[in-house]
C-alpha cells in the first residue's frame, strides 16, 4: 500500500502517495481533481493554454468541493520559429490536409462526416507567447492554492518567492540531474522528476535539443545525488507494481497522467479516449515536435508519422499553427490528425472512475 505517513504530500492532506498529474488541453478538468481528492490523492489543474479567467473559474469549481488541489503553469521558455521554417511547415500542413481530404472523399461511404476540404491556418503569432505568465501569477496571489507545479523551464528566484509568499509549496519539473541542481538553487520546495516515458510534452528546459531517453530507475538516483528535496516521480507509471517500485527507489510520490486519460472524469476528447482504447494491443508511442514545436510523446498516427521529420522547432507557434487541423480532426471523429498524447503505459488506461483507478494504483 502507498499510504503516506509524512512528507510534503502528506502535509498537503493526501493519504495516498499519488498525484493526478496536470494535463493541459482539457483532460485535467475540475471533476478529475475532485475525484483524485476523494481517492486520497492530490489532483492538479492544468493552467497551460488557458486564460487567467478560465483558470480562476476552474479553481473556484474545485475549491467548492475540496481544499486539496494544485495548479500547474508553463514557465515562459518560448522557442522562436524561423520565418522560413514557418513557410515550409505551413506548406507541408496544407499538403497533408489536401491529401487527407482526397483520401476521405474516395472513401466517403465509410467516413461520416468526411474530412473538411479546407482548413484555414492562422496568421501571426499567439497573443501570449509566454502563456499569460504574469496574469496567472497575479491570479494565484489573489486566489491561492496549496501547491503550484511549474514546467518547461527555470523560473526566476523572485517568481518562486512570489508564489511561495501566497502560502503555496512550489515544485518544478526536471528531466536531468543538472536541472535538479539548478531548481534547488532557485529555492523550490520539491521536484517532479519526469522520465522520457511520460506522455505529452517533455518538461525539458532545452527543447531545442532532443531529450535524452532516460528511465526513472536511472534518473531518480541521479537526481537524488544532487538534492535532498522531496521527489515526485512521473513517466509511464501505470501499475501498482510500478508505483511501488518507484516509491521504494526513493520517490515520495508518483504522478500519473496517461493512465487517467480514459477515466470517467477526464476531459480528454472522446476521439482521443477511443484511440487509446483501440491502440491497447498494437499501438506505439513516438516523440514528436509535429503538433506543437516542442518534444512530446504521443500515439503514432498519420500526422506524427508523416510530419515529424519535417517539423521545425517553435513553441508555442506550431501549437497555434496546427490547432485548426486538430480541431478539424476532432470534429470529423478522426484520430489521425489529433495530438494523441500518451505515455508508454497507455495500454493500462481504462474507462473506470478515476477514484477506482487511483485506489488500485495505491493498493487500497
């Protein structure tokens, strides 16, 4: 059993050494955070891609049911997109869309609805390349939460202190021992140690370099050698045995995401949920920059297979460039153009209530 007796997570009120990881883009809605709390775990809202007002509304919804919640923010660490790369990739996206439309037209009898014949690619850069960082810091000062996790980069020491001044514990995602040492120097309260098996975006601080493929059995000891901070492990953990092994290896808690994507309370798109179910027997995951311009692990589909090698780096610009294509895929009920984020443990994801899944992982 993964019951908690002491430590940072226990101080936050959790009774199980489990965290429902923040998953931006819809999955981590208030219902999932509330369900995690009922299971004795600790749930996180994902602040990424939301406006401060949208995040405030979700925080209020959770706080009406439980005081045990966390919020995750993207640390500003944009990767500039070269103008020529943008032009080339827009052309590749249009070619891919045209080819998909033609294929679906030929097979129209078996496709309902057919792939849209035209998709408009956005012009210009997003309004907030920093994901409205300043506005969200101000929100968390006005509407405090017990714990805040940060990912994608190293925040300033001043920003860490600013968040801690609200009474929150601040944790930072790290993917290497070197990042862990810098994170401790920045004054954070704990680390989320993310292996390469994690689904969705890698938390690497240097997305212009291909992330090293490293598992928790190697990464956790390397990070522990650098710091005495509490460590929460993440990446591909989807069974009670895997959770127990990581806790035995020195993690205080385990953060799980992909295993919850299909659960009743998940806000993942139904097409994403079905793709995970369909891929259980023979599906594979790949690390791709094709959807967002930042390395991320997803189920292999046509989009990832055909565009990964052509995709430039450029986050969040590519995220916004591909958004209309992803929405069109979702509307058509077609998983081949969606960012089907998934960690290596995706086959264990089920459509049960989150509380059932988390209690099973905890051995309760």
